[in-house]
């Protein structure tokens, strides 16, 4: 079985409050985009995990894909599997690649072995692996609330755009990004602003603090807007920046920006 776990981008992100459990209450619109890792799952004599492509730094713990296998094995038995992850989505870039890989492992095992779990059950399993993981079970366009695990599917706008995704290869610590943000709950909801005023009116609260620490990320966003984008934003806590253009003929990227491009293509959301 071969699967294609997609990256996600955040269309705006509000940080509303610090929670008693140490997490933050957030509100964001997440969208799956056609930029993917490649995940192959096959029956094997013994469990094996192989990772190629972009190197994933090891923290001494099993990969999220392996943790997904262990999690489902605690619920049901199934044959040993060989997992080959071809990593193409940059790591720690605000694109959710690791979360997508974990969730697609759950989806793949559920399908390959007919385990019978519903989408809601798989989302509950995914939430045990990471805050962003449940989103990738259903994908598409979703409002994420709570710490990111409370999901509401949104109707696509049906808008066709040209997406340019850049990664400046800067590591942004999520903890430091949160530390620099002052939560603000008393304002119009992100979804309300998005639906009433359009995507151009929403913002990512992380940008102010991250841009202060890494002005080159702000420079990248501004360069994409100068190149003709009608919307550009940092995804999640960074450092990837994406831009939406009405038409690819309007794009005028400088050489400085073009060297950071990791994906560009048509996208309908």
C-alpha cells in the first residue's frame, strides 16, 4: 500500500489563552495542500521502519509512524509491517509533515488490515500522537480549536489559486514562538473574519514575535507580496511561508526568493 501524506498550511492562527494543562487555546483554519511525503506499508516477516529523503533528527524515540503502529497494536493484533517513509516535507517547518505521516500510518493500517475503525475513532487515536494529527485523518479544509484537536470541517470556497511555498531553512522553536505571543481572546473569531471579509483579512498571531526574532522570514513574506501575491503568511509557528496568487502569469519571484521555493502549483480550496 502506498499513501501520500500531505503538508498543511494555516490560513490564519489566533492564540486565545494559556490553558491549565500547559497548552494554548488556539483557533486556526488548516488546509491540506498537494505537497506530500510518500509512505509505503507492506506485510513483512518482522516489523521494520525505513526512512529516506530528508533526514529526520532522532530524539532517541521511535518515529511517529512506529508509534502509530504500537498504538493500534494495543487495540487489535495484526501482522508485522515494513514501513518505508520517503520524507519530502521539511521537518519542523510549520507544515505538519510528521503529523501527517503518523495519521496516514493509522489510515493505512486500518485499510490494509480491515480493522474497521471509523474516521472519528481514528481521530481519537491520532490525538494521542500529536495535536495536529487528527486533522490529517479527514484533511481538506478544517477549523481547528482547543489545542488543535477540536475539528470542524469547512465547505471549500471553490477558489482556484496558484500556491507558492517557501522554506527559508530557519529553525523556529515552537516554545519560543509561544513565549513571545500575548494571548488575546476578546476579538472577532478567525472563522467569522475569514467568511465575512475574506482570506486577506486574517492573520497568524505567531508572526509578530517570530518576525522580531527572524526578520528574514518577514522579508520573505514581504517579497512574496511584492511578487504579486494577494495573500501571504507564515504557516503555524514557522518558518515556512506560503503565498497565494490569482494566476501563475502574475508571479514575479526574485532570485533571492526563488531559491527558497519548495513547492509551487495550482491549488483549489
